[in-house]
């Protein structure tokens, strides 16, 4: 059934506009018209102010609402994680499984595949973070599961049928020829958790890697005579950088430096959310280790950061309110940019005819009022 959303400002992916109405038929946007042009007999939903924008797309979601994907790699787990983050504006996401036993990763891939097949809203694929990482930059990943990549791994990953597959690897631990094989199979290779040199990172980019995972965190830093992964990421104009913009994982000044150095259409806001986020408890178990929420940070007992308690709307607010980023840029970093990275930019990340009606309605102070996923 056709219906119209009207009564708010609208960010269409390019600019914020006034006086427009959005007409939706089923799952898709069919037109954007002046409010005065909406037929009088059409069902209308008055939004009473605020801002209508493309729904947020998060490429790194470990959990939410009390569910951790590694601990519950099931269709039900995927559905609960997605539902918890929808309340905070995320209309598309990659459930993320971190370094673990092989059977956990296998179950996670199967769960995402089934979730998509059964129509769980907003599941765009999977992010597999590890186990092909650098133990020297393991972060909260359990080192007993970190290992070298094999030809068998490439075959298994290439055979995954669960939407877009994003794979985070350490460029000093995975050979460029392996990265080339993965990218030729359609896998989105991202670089992270590594003490790699800038030369090693650039070799991985030349082989087909397309992104850096949570810029600044768990990677070699920019130094005067050794630019590291951070230097390689900021210098490269084509690759994407995901970034946790909460002021806790990355200092606000460093965030401003990244936004100034990197093309703004190549930055993706992510949450790296754990089970505490989006309405979960204040602590949980990660592979037998206690993680506790303390002053906004999720910490292992030894003080190591273990994911975040962030939601995407919080990331947008932080960028606008604390970093003085233009609202339009922040919204693109939360919607269009990750959609483009996932090769979904013709369906997500804009408000235009033919696009999926995956939307978020924000208050004037950027709190989520309503969310639609494919028209629902």
C-alpha cells in the first residue's frame, strides 16, 4: 500500500531539504515530492518535525541487547542483535564474529545465511574479524585462536553464501596473493589488528584490500620515520576506514585529524558494539573472560578495551556535537559510505526513487524517534 511520510526536514544523502514528502510502496521509495503534491486520498504519516534520513548501516556489530554473536551464533541471536540496534537507527548491519574456534565461525556464517533466507530485516552479510591477525596487536581477541591462513581457509571463505562477507586480516600475516584470491572471490578484505609497516599495508591494498578496521585501534601508529598502518590508511585516497567515534576508543583530536586527512566519503562510522550496547547488561563473558562496563568503556580485567557500548545514533551525535562535523557529513558516514563499501549504494544510503525505504527519523537533538526497514 502506498503511503507518504511528511512533516519533517529531509536529508536525501546530499543535502537537508524542507517541504518534501516521501512516498513509499511496499519496500521501496517510489517518489519524493513537494508536500502539496501528495494526493489527498493517500495514507499520510505526519512526522511532526525532526529530520528524516537514510537509515544507518553498521559494518561491525558484535552484539547488542544482551546477545553476543560469538556466544550465540544462531538465527535467533542475529535477530535479537538486529532488533536491539534498530531502536537506535541501524537499519542494515553486518553481525560480527571475532577470532574463535572454527566451529563458532562456521555456525556464525550459517546463522547469517539462514537469517537472510528467512527474511530477518537488515542483515546485509557478515563481518569475520580474525583469526588471521597479528598476536602483537590482538586487542581483546584470544591469542589461542589466532592462526595463519591456509588455502583451505580461502576455499571455505569463498564458498560462504550469506550476503556480503567482510574479512579483517593482518597484512603482515596474510600474504598479498591470498588477499588477491579473496578479493577476486568477492570478499571485502579489511586490514586491522596488526603491527604491519606502511609498506606491508600498501602491498595488501595493491592486492585488493579495500578498508582498514577501526582506524587507530589495534594497529601500528603513525611515527615520524615509520608511518605504520595509520599512516598508510590516512594517505590512501581510495580505501575506506571504519572508526569508533565515541571519544573513548580514539581521542577527539585524533578523530578530527582523520576527518581532515581522509576523504570524507571514505570514512565509515561503526559501533564495534558488544552485548551491553542497545539495552544490554553492564557485564558479560567473552570466551570465559569477564568484560565490564566502566565509565563508558568495556574492559577486560587487565584493562584491555573489548569492543564498545556504542550505538550509531550516539556516534553521529558525538561527531556533530563534540567534533563540529557537519551533520550532513556525519549522516553520510553512518549511511551512504558504509553502503557504498558494501556495494549496496544503489539501494541504501540515500532517499531517492528506487531505493529501499530503510530510514531513520531523528529529533532536533538527533535522538531516534522512528526507524523503518524496507518500508516496515
